[in-house]
C-alpha cells in the first residue's frame, strides 16, 4: 500500500488556450535551414582559398643594379627609343606571388580584392547593369578573327564574369583548391599595391622590371637570349601555341596557367619573367615616356594620359602571359609594354614585389 498521492489536491487553474496557429512552424524551419545552408556554403567556398595559405615569406634575390639599354627601336612604337637607364640594386621576388602567398595576406588582413566588390555605379555611369556586379574578366576560347574594330576596346575572347576573382579565377564554379603554387590572378593594381604594403615591399618600377627581366643580357630579344621559343624542342616560358584564340595546343607543356618555377630561371634566378601572367609595375603608362625619361631610376610619368579609348589613366604591366601567341601578342619579350586601368583584373594578370637593397 503506498502513500496516497496528492490526487486530492485541487487542480490548478487551466491555462488559457493558446491562439497562435501552428502552420508557420514548417516554413520557419525551412527558412532557417536555407539560411544556415547558404552561410555554410559561403563559409566553405570562401575558406577553401584561405586553406591554401602559405605563410612562408616569398623568396627574394638581389638584383645587382647597373646600366642597361631599355626598350628597342625595331618593335612597337611605345618601346622606342631604346635608351640607357641606370637602376640601383634591389631585391625582387623570385616568382610571381602565388595563390598560397596571396591567401596568407587575405587571411591576415581580411582584405577584399577589387573583383570581390560591387563596382560603384557613380564611377561607371555608362556601364551596363550586368557589369555593376562584382566580377572580373575571364578569357574564353572562341573562333574569332584576330583583328577588328574591337581590338582596342574589348576583344570577343574576354568576358566579364560575375563572381570571378582570385578565389574563383574562371568564375564561381572554378577554384584554387590544390593550386597554392600557381600565380595568384584576378589581381587589380590596387590589390597588388595593398599586398606590397602589407609585406613591407613595393611594386617594381617599369625600369627595374625590365632590368631584372633581361637577366644581365645586353639587348637580347628574350629574357633567356636569342633562341626562339620551341627551337630545338626547348621551351623557355609559358606562352600560347596553336590557333589563337580558339585552341591552345599547350606545346610548351601547359595550356593555361602553369605553377611557378615550371620553366628555367633567367640570369638573375628569376622565374616566369616571360609569360605565365602579366605583372603590375608601379608606373603610369605613357607611350611616349621613353623620349623624355630621366636616366637614373626613372619613376615613370607623374600621371598617365588617356589612351586607346580608356576613360582613366592606366598602369604598366609587363612580361606577357600564357595567352601571348606569336601571331597576335608577342609580348612575352623583356622590352614589351602593356597597360590596364588600376582597378581592372583578369585571369592572366598577377604581380611580384621588390624592395630596396639599402
Ligand atoms: Ca602554354
């Protein structure tokens, strides 16, 4: 016989009936699930690039400085006149800044590249709305003629791809997973500057870049001397072979980007000064600058003129890329000059840094 339970206690007053409906529970759970999924996917895909981070400081080599012939007279007009220039000694990154090195910078600073930000419509009043979403230029093979009225505007093998950036070089579905030793691309000049400041370095002047690219050789057409690419089955740089812009045969071993150090170094121990990716310099671009340049450590013009239909001055980039082919753009030569607006980026453009020797 157990004790009598308190069943004789008076019942508590009944709670008032709840009136809120239950139909919202399922949609609420679905909504919360969606939010969590989106956040998780965003975190995962963003973090994927940062997982490639390589905290080892980039290797640098001392470039001795000296006097050299900059430019050439029998080439595109902006490479002339060939003129003597003297540069002071400096240190230069042995390779282009890699995905791993750039990821280390972003991991440490939270820096967001130009291509990851929505463009400011006030800065681009004439832009098509589709171009005002964060993204960048991506090369797409296409069977197109090499010359036409678009040549200096926007060739048909370039597409503006929303979601393309250094983490996703060819667009949202691409990634840099497993590519820490590839050069970082989709880097605007502003991004390269930000990295250089963080690293306690700077971008090379155009004169420093060309002096370094020549590797101690005097007035040679290539960074490695005078032999043409592929001569005797030897390849010196990652450029483009095949039928540009439709089909990259990859005869040099790489159709598209190559990991850094895939080709022999030049006379100063620098890799990929020719081909692979374009490299930003500190100078504004002026096609007539060589005629008025100072001889010692030329810093480039104080500002760049507007050229070739661009609405803003442009910065110099050097070295050519994996897209340089002999028929259209033979600019993997040490004298070749190119330019782009400082807020532009593409999947064939990166950079490397220098610092003063003293
Ligand atoms: Ca190639």
